[in-house]
């Protein structure tokens, strides 16, 4: 079971559209069947698929496709960059899915965390997302904070919500820039043409802000440092494509004839946050991974 509390930003959204945001890999018919079969409970009752949500609504989702097979601990090596009794920060490799979902029930970061932490993970996000406070795309590498208890989860999630949680990324993008720095302030919502994609749009969207700075010019590419104010799904990838500089190797938002890298050249290299127990500011960094360094080497040799 997964429990959601509807945020102010999602107030007024249809139930099925909210679920589509949470499960972009699931078909519309799959989501509507879940609702029709009684696997979704809204404020203690069975809702309709088109029901409009209100801030503070409680949604319980029983994912039969996942729940039929319990999420099992797996002995998958973890690159842990910080750990104490309340939280840990893990350096996720490119290609690893963060949590089980439709089509990915094993080999995820959650499977690895269950083996490493046992029952010492927050359960606010249910059985399939223990400890997960925020996410990275499968093919984005870098740092993720994991909560070991519910109190820590709530306090870290609050920092993300009020934009005091620091996140910095490195990315190689197509093209050159006239300005050395800038900001993309453009709302992001689900694409009306392809439900698996996000896009910049004014309606049915949420505010999104990305700051960028040119770190190195690389011919037909540019190395950027980016900082997130918000954390929308695919935010950096969507914003960079929106301004005409898609992330190199991005199979979804990049050009069809773009460079092939088995995933986008995007790395979450820094997280900074206030420790939920003692109030210390903690900053954790991660060096660029080999795939990123190798691509930079090729570009610099041209």
C-alpha cells in the first residue's frame, strides 16, 4: 500500500491524472482499472476516476501488480557517501531504478536498501518506497537522501517542499550559450500527446525553476552546472530541451539523431540539507562518474 496526502499544488487535479504523474510507466487503462477494482481509496471511500482532489485528501493505493510479489531484499552493492542513525546518502549509478514500479520489481535501489538497512527505513511512502524521500531518473546518476525513520522523512521532505534542500547537477547539453548563466522559469506538466513525457505548459502544470551556469564550452556541446529550486519530474531534461539545449544522450527529449550514450549525461553531484535531528547543515558531494568523464574526454579531444 502507498499513501499520499494531496498537496496544495495538486488541488483540483483529477484522481486518474494524479496517478498518471506518479506512475508514468502505467497505461491509462491500467490506472482506471485499479480505481474501478477498488484498489484506490480516497478519504476512506471508493472514488471515481474523474474525482477532483482537494488539498489534504488522503489517497491509499494498493498496487496489485507489485503487492502480489513482495519487494525482496537483494544484495546489491551500494555506494554510500554519508550515514548516521537517521539518514543516509547514496550515490546511485546510472541505469538503476529507484523503486519498484510496473515492469521493475527487482534490481532497484529499494531492493538494495532493504538488504542493507533491514527494517530501519521510513514507511511513509508504503511498502514499495521505504526510505525514499526524492527520486532520480533511471539514467541519471548521483546522490539521493534516504530516511531511516518517519520523523526524518517528514523533516527532509519539508525542506524539499520549501526549497531549502540544495541540489546541484552537472550536465552536458547540445549547443553553445551566449550568456554564461541564466534561469529557466517555466511550469511543467504531463504531455497531452505522450503520457510518458513531461513538457512545458501553462495548464495542468506545476511551477518549475532551474538555474544554470556554463562550466566549459565543448564545441557543439556545453558542460553546465545546474541548481534546482523545484524538483519536478524530468525537470532538467525538460527545461534544457525547452530552451533548445537538450541533455546529451537523452533518448526522450533529445534529438532523434543525437549522440548515443545509453542514457543522458546528467549527474546529481551535490545535496545539502539541515540534519533532521540536530540541525547541522550537511553537504555531500559526488565526483563525476566514468561514463561522464569519458564523454568529456572525447569532446575535449575533438
